[in-house]
């Protein structure tokens, strides 16, 4: 899911002392924004889409952008969908918020991975729902454990609103759910009539291999609300995302009170992005991003291999923005953070990424390390400092 990854105050310091090299940001690199192409798209919008881009737009979103998204899904995934299955949002965060409002009732359970995206957890906590975490391993969410949780909730006569999952290049772990695990999850969801919210905002940023089919595709396009966004591939300030779902779910979203009152999300931005895509700029821009972030991913993995002491482990993401580091006992991430900040770097410890704490994994020994926002040279310097802090935390 998108949205601001950190509060505004943290953007100034990265949550650490002034001047610290920050590994807080789960953000795209601002130096990679396609400014000239976006300016061209703005000018076309002002010339050819007035007043449509400046008035309350269709609740579902402008047909021009909906059709472009249909072509993108067909081109990138071989997924043939209709415009009736798409709904434009003000970023994927708004999509999740609206789904919570419409699909969850007070007292319902929302299932999610452990760990999961901390700002998605914050959105879910805005609603009177109970969060139940399901662990993941290096193949993705543990489906047998999920099935056990569902059985237990059934004995408690508790309703489950949906499962929120980030199956591709997960935030914060970087893990990608395997095809086998996805098939198992799709089958379980069909059997249990379990709605899935599939947060798939990193799918385009693949650095090696291929991305398995989406849960939306594997479930037969039923019971899945798939979130997408332009925030990671164009710019988060555009605040533009989408939901891909069965037609009935899209109708429910479009008929919500929010949309009936406010009209479509960001009509002007939607036309700008549509013209950017129609001019053929999106695909080469994403290819440049993949090359840039691939280099930074490799720089972080190489630096970790060169600097980490024995006992430290980390994930090897095939795409996205994040490496997830695990410290050996008895070290905690908080004591390493304190030592690292004295040496000039800062990062988020793992606790906020767990909806449920406790001995099974409250994040006390975990560190999220984004590589998208930091240059290769700074990555190398930062990981060297992190290694020093782990070796001598006091």
C-alpha cells in the first residue's frame, strides 16, 4: 500500500538526530521523477481536458484512465479485464480505507501478515476491528496457519471481514509469495468465502525472475480487491491508485457516500497520468526505475555480506524497496539503533510492523532497510556503520 511512509516530522530527520544518514524512507527516489514528461502531460490536459479534469469527475474515475489501465494489465500480465472492474482512488491508502469502511463491521476480524506494512496497520486501527496476525516465511503467508486461525475464529462465532496481504515484494520483509502458496491461499479463500485485499503496489519493480500470477487472477477474479498505485512508479504526490475487483465490488465502491459526495478521485491528476501513459512514457520510465533500484538492491546485499557479523540474517528481495534484517539473540534492534545513531545512521526497528507483539515475533530483533531512497555509496557507508553498531552496541 502507498501513502506517506513516515510522518511529516520524520521526513526532516528520518526519526534520528539531525544530519543522520536515514534508512527510514520507503519512498521512491525523487531524482527519478519524470518531470519533463509529466509537464508535457499537464500541458496536454490543460489544452484538451477542460473542464472535464477540473470538475467533479465520474465516481469510478475517468474512462480514459480506466481504459489505459485495462491495456496495461493486458500488456504486463496477460490479464484481460473490463473498465467495470476498475475503480480509481487517491492512492492505494484511500483504497484500503474505503474497503475498511464498506467491508468491515464493528467487532469483525481483519487478518494480516506478521510482519506487515505499518501504515496499513494504522489505517486498520482507525476502525473498530480486531487485528489477527498470521506469520509469513520466505515463501509468503503460512496458509496452513491461516486455515487454523479461521477454524478457531469460527468456533468463536467471529466474523472475518477480509485478509490484507502484500504478496509481491512485501513491505517490510521483501518476501514474494510463491506460486504454490498463492494457489493454496486462493483455494482456501474460495472454500472459506474469505475476501482478500491484495496490496500489489510493487509488482512493476521486479529485478530478477518473474512475478507469480496475482491472487485476483488465481481466485477466478472473485472475492479479491487488488490495490495498485502510481506512487512507486511515478510520484507519490500524484495521489493516484486503483482497485481491481469484480464488477459488483466496484459498484459498491463507486456508490459509497464518499464518492457520491465528492465525485471521482483526483480528476486532474487522473487525466495527467492518462496522457503520460498514452504518450508511451510509462514503460521506458519503469524500465529506468528497475535498473536504478536493481543497482541499489545489489549494493545493499553486497554491503550486508561484507559487513555483517556472524548470526545476522537478511532477506534477498527480488523486487520492491526493502531488505528485512534479523539480529541474533540476545541483541535487540532498539539497542543497535541507539548505537547506530551515535555513529550517524538511523532506521526503523521492527515493532511497528507487527499488529500483534509477543514472543512469536514482535519485531524486537528486526530492522527494515529500504534501499530505494539511498545512493549506492551511502548504502555502503550505512551498512558499514550498522555492522559496527551490531558488533559493539554499548
